[in-house]
C-alpha cells in the first residue's frame, strides 16, 4: 500500500475513519464484537489477507490434517505478506480458537502487521504480551479443529459483519478494527488527518469550557479564525 497513506493511518482513530466512511455512505465497515488483546500497541495498518473457515466436518477435520503443508490455515500463516493483516472469518463463533500463540508468533516474526478474527484466540495471555496487534472476540482454548475447517485464503469474507476484500486497508486501534475499501484508502486517510487536527482543537475548546453547539460542527462565525490561530500555534 501507499507508504504515505499508511503513515497517515497510523495517527488517526477508527472512530474518525468510521465518520469519513459514513460520509461516503458506508455504514458497516467497523468489525463488530472484536477487541484488542494488546491495546497499548501503535495502530495496526495493512492490506487485508483473508482466511475463511466453514463449520468443521469431523471426517475431514481430525488432528492429522495439520501434517498437510497445504492446509489453508498453515499456508495463510506462511504466505501472508509482511506488512499485511491476516483477517479471519470464523463466522463469529468463538467456541473454538481461530489460531494460537505459536501461529501468531510466526506471523510476528515474519513481519505481518497484525491478526484479526471474529472468533477467539487461544494462548491469549501470551499473545497479549507480543509485539503484534491481535484482535478477537474473546479467549478460546479449544483447537480450531473442534469447530472450524479452514477452507480458503485470498477470497472476500465477512468478519464481524463487515465485508472484507483482499487488499482492503485494515486499521486497528485500542477501540477496534475498521476496513477501508482499497480504492478509497488514500483519500480517506488524508481526510481523516484533517478531521483529527480539527477534533483535537475542538477537544481543547470543550475542556476549556466552551459548549459544543456552534463549535462542532463549526457554525459559529468565530470558530474558523480560532482554529486557524490554534493550528498555526501548534504547527499542525
């Protein structure tokens, strides 16, 4: 992805990005019921690399399948490009894990930007201490084979009710994860930076005692001048 776009997205919130998407008519790009294991890390930003599970069929999903080097889950961990985000469709089912600490460690060592599942992760206390952003619904100790059969990589998926196409730009912060359509990512990133500057100004004004009506959105006549002076003074 565009390095300038990535840098911009590292400094904006998923909340601001959701507003920018809403202005364009996109209302369902925030992944529902997914939370960070390690919220103190910087933003997660990268193109989506997708893995899809279906309900496990027992005769095809015993422990021996992991001996197959072409197993889709194992392939995804080895083939997800450095800088990308592995994003997993687990059908919002956290009764069994989507992955665990060993696989997430491998992703981290390979330079993957992060991992997201709308299911659960096992070894979650260990993952929470890793230097790779990881998002899931809740901890889940059972192996993925219990309920999930890895079936495909590199296809459009749904993750937490959000549509995700390979190459879409995935952004995660301490609040959650949002998916930007690839064709919109550059312009949304630039707009979000400008929105963030103005919202920081508004926050200072509110903390100083000013009321919100007329300030946000800026309909009072003095706001534009105040903002321009504030921005010049802050070097932003």
